[in-house]
């Protein structure tokens, strides 16, 4: 995020995605290099979610972080209230952004483990885990 804005990828058809490493060897160092190549300075703070996407049968890891700079080509910063939830290409990412917006408003984040329908949120403050579903 950048303040109250979130950096998202936007394709030519208007479909929205969470930025991700374009490398086939997806890892935290490759994600950092991806942002460097885009010219976006980032600080990746903590693991935010581990998703099993049931439609693709892939597991995805998402990080919470901050971004500094302008949106690179193919990306846009959206105010939290203006995130185009109906334009997400992937239901798991849409669900993640719904939760992110809620947690940002409350100032309390957790680490999600599950799929696009349900899972467990482990608060980063050490309190008990809570179930979450959309």
C-alpha cells in the first residue's frame, strides 16, 4: 500500500490483479527484483496470506508492504474505498482484497491461511486465530 492506496495490476481489458513476481521461480527475492524492475520502491513487512486457489490448484503467498513512487505501466494505485472488486480476474485475490480493506480500516492485520472461500486468520499481535469466510 501507499498510505490509503493499494498498488494493483490492470490489464488492457481492465481486469485487476495483485502484483506478483513474473518469474517462474516465485520467491520473496524474485518479488523484490520484480518491483525493482518496475521502479517501485517497496518495503515488504510481513507474510499476509497463504492461499490455495481451488480453481488453479496453485498455492500463492502474499506479503503486506508499502510502496513509494508512481504506478508503473500496467499498474494503478487505488484508494481503498475505490478498489474495483468486481474487476478482479481471480476470486482468491478479490477475497484477499476484501479482507485487506477491512483490516486496514481497523488497523489490525492477520496472516490468512486457506482458500478463496474460507480459512483461518492468525493475528500478527499474538492473539488467538479466528476463522474467516467470504
